[in-house]
C-alpha cells in the first residue's frame, strides 16, 4: 500500500462511518415520518371501518388498512383502544415490547457525536505517542539489514579486480568455517577498508559479500550518522554495534567513510564537535575495552588521505584493500560481465574494445555498454555491433555530436587548421600517444577534438613524453599563427594553454623535472583540503624560488611552442592536405590520416569516414572548453594517464 494512501486511510474510514450513520438516521427518520399518523386519526379510521388489522407492542401500534396501506401510531397510557378495535371487528395481535433494543439504538444515535469525538482524541493521542517514540528513535541506528531477496550480487559478478576480490573472499570463508583459521591461531580482521577511485567497484564488492555471506549483513552510509544535534551520531554508532552484537557473527558495511572519519582537529574552526564525537565513539566501539567478537566492519572511501590516523591503525581497519582502475585484461572481464544480457553481433571483439578504453573504471565500462545498446536501439538494430561500441566510446571520450551548430566556411576552416595542427605535432613529435581520431564536429563542450589513446596501460610517463604532450597542446595555436598570422589567432587555444601551464607547473614543482630547481617539491599539499594548511605550506617558498619556478615554467612552455612551430614548418604541405580532408569528411580516424598524408583519398575507411550531408554539416571555431577533463590526481604525485582530447 502506498505511503500517502496509508496516511489518509484513518480519515477515509472515519468519513465512511459518519456518512453511514447519517444515512441510517436520515432513512429511519424519513420512514417514520412517512408512515406515522396521530392517535385521533387512528381512531377515526377505526370508527370508519377502514382498519383491517393492528399489532400492538406496548403503547406502539402498527397496523394495515383495508387497501393494504400500513401505518403506525402511539397510544397514551390512559387510552383503551382494544375495546374500540373489537367493536369494529379489527384483528388484534399483541407482541411483547422491544423497548431494550430501541433504547440501545437510540442511545447509540444520541451518543454517536460524543463517541466520534472520543475516537478522534484517541487517534491523535496515539499519533502523538508514536511521534514521541519517533523522537526517541532519533538516536537509533539507520543501518538496514539486507534480506535474502536483496542479496542478488555474487562474486562471479565482480570482475577485473581479482586481488581485492580474493581478500574479501577470505572474510566469507572465515565466517563459513572459522575453525580452519583458528586452528593455526588466526583471527578474523576486525575491519576492512576498500580504497580506490570512484566507479571502480567498491560498493559492488560489498554487495557481493552480502550475496555470498551466510550471516546478517547491515549497510549504512557515513553521512547517516551526522546530524545537527549533539550526541545523535554517537548514539547511532552505539545502537548500530548493539544490533550487530545481537546478530553476530555479522558484517556491517559503511559506505563513504570519509563523511564520518575525517581527521580530528583540522581546519580553521577547530573541527566539527559533533562529527568528532561520532568518530570517537566509532573508534571506541571498534577497538575499545569491550570486544566486538564476530562483528566485521567493511568500509569504502575514495578519500583515504583525509581519514583520521587512529581509524587506520591495526586493530580497527586491519586491512586496506586497494580497488584500482582495471587493466586491459580486467576491462575485458568487466565487459564480458556487462554484455551478458546484450545481443552482440559476431563482429564485436571485446579485446579490441578493452585495449581502446585505457583509464576506464568499471562504472565507465558499464556506461559504455549501455550507450552502445542505446545507439543500436535508436537505429532499430537487432544486435549491437562493433561500430556501435566505437560510437559510444567516442561519445564518452569526446562528448555527443552537436550537428545542429551550423557555422560559416571561414570558421569551419579555422577549426580544421587548428585540429590538423594538433594531429601533425602528435604524429611527428616522438613520445606522444598514438593518434586515434580527429573531428571538427562539435562534441560536448568541445568545438573540435583531436583524440590520442595510449597503446597500453600506462602507470607513469617519462619527461620526454610529457614535453611531447606540451608540444602537441600548442600545435593548434601554432597552426593558426602560421596560416592567419599572430594578430588573427582565436580564443580556441585557451584551454590548451591552461592545461599546458598546469602540466609544466607540476613538472617543476612536483615531479622534480627541472635541473635548476632539482628534485624538490615546491607545491602545496594537494591532499589537504583546508585553506590554512595550504597557506602555511606555500609560504615556505621564498620570493627568489617563486621567480625561478615561473622562469622554468615559461622555459618549458616556450620550448614546447618552438618545437610545434618547427614540426609544422617542416610539414606545411601535410597541414594543408589534412585540413582539406577534414573540411571534406569532418571526421578522420588514424588510418584515414595516414592515407591523407600519403596523398590517398580516405574514402570509406575502417573508421567509418564518409562525406557529410551538407544540409546537416557543421563546424565551429575551437573552443576554450575542450573535451573530457583528465583526472590528474593520485597518491605520490604520479601522473595517471587517461585518454585526453585536445
């Protein structure tokens, strides 16, 4: 029953009861009013021999006339109608008085308003008591115990993160057969922390534990503990562990632990007292004087850097299971899981798709399969083809096509030269990732995109590879300067300049790639989220050092720009040739670009290149916002590679 209907159900029943009593009372009154006659009229009818028979119940008289009409009247106590009736040969029937029944009914009718008022008062008093009980429930835990029906995920549904899955399978094995581990003195970990970027499958692993474990499984979010009232969070933690102890052995899963377990005493305001009290209670419950035998805490977070050190020590979260983005084999396994219910064409090769999606998380791959299915459905296909997956991948990496943006020929030509400049520098400067696709069709926030994809998973980049990327970023602006002159460049390189500057600054201040400044870290701690700590760290850089940093960043940018100019100057004919092909076809794959550089017509290549419909053709000036931003985060200052449109 819906909640909104259940809320109004008592009022509906009350209204129906009132309507029923009113209708009964009204009908009874109308019936009495229609048949009742006065006692004098009754005597007149008797004297005129119009009455055939009567039934007497005490002073009440009911009768029937000769024509069959029924009537009723009431005789006074002093009246003696029997003799009168016998004189006129009226048949008389006497029944015992039913005054008790009539009295009950009349009492019920007369007392109904009072009873109704009493019922309403009782109803509201019960609601008030339940409200007070709800207030008392305010400090109760919001952890939900999963039922058997909701435990649908299994370990077989988790792919691409075999090491993390193995760690959690051990927990399930311990719960099923603790003696196997206790014989050798082993104890079950009290807590396991799942750490990894968003979308890598941390919550899915927890759901798999719930599906595999044959013990009660509680789930709650870290934000469910925090309230504006002091002491509520700590009360909820105590209640959660009390419930867990009653159902031990059991597993408690806390999602988004960073909402609860941030470092204490940090920040400008001295921290949040309510959150810190809640965290203190969690620490005491996990490893305090009272032992929680059989209660295993599994938590997940993508911000382990902000967690309190006391929460991370052994005895509380004994294990930290890293759930990273999958490698190429992991991506293929994840794709096979997600395509189980998708009808695939024989030309679909999941290995090729996995190789072409470096940096994709499990959630990204699930979204890729879903987008490919939607694209095939829009085209009214019966199966999903390899081309559908390629189109879905381009949509996720570069954004959806916006063919409705019709631009004039001059702007279209500028966009083509800009993207051709990026592509040529990417091809002829060693160290760049292989070129994947060029398009001058607006996609997402990008007005033109040049996409490069690494050949394999990368976990670090060399200095020459980063400088090659810097040169490629300036390829578009340099191409505009060569063709149109320095005074006629557009704002299209704004985002390229921004990303190149940030990359050069990280080379100097974080990665020690400057000979003048050496292998020292000069940047503020990116992991700190509080302004006070950043200001304190950045103030350690002297004015002289800050000037050197600016000079080194400027040197790297100037060298990258000069390198791009040198490459495009040598390949000016290729720049014109590639631009002409882009104006004709709008989108070129890597094989198509190679054909163009050899002087061949790309035609209908493997990448699906074809001449656009001129009525729907579009192009635009390069935009300052280009493509999908790369996540350059990560611990240790590593540059995490990801496909990057330029």
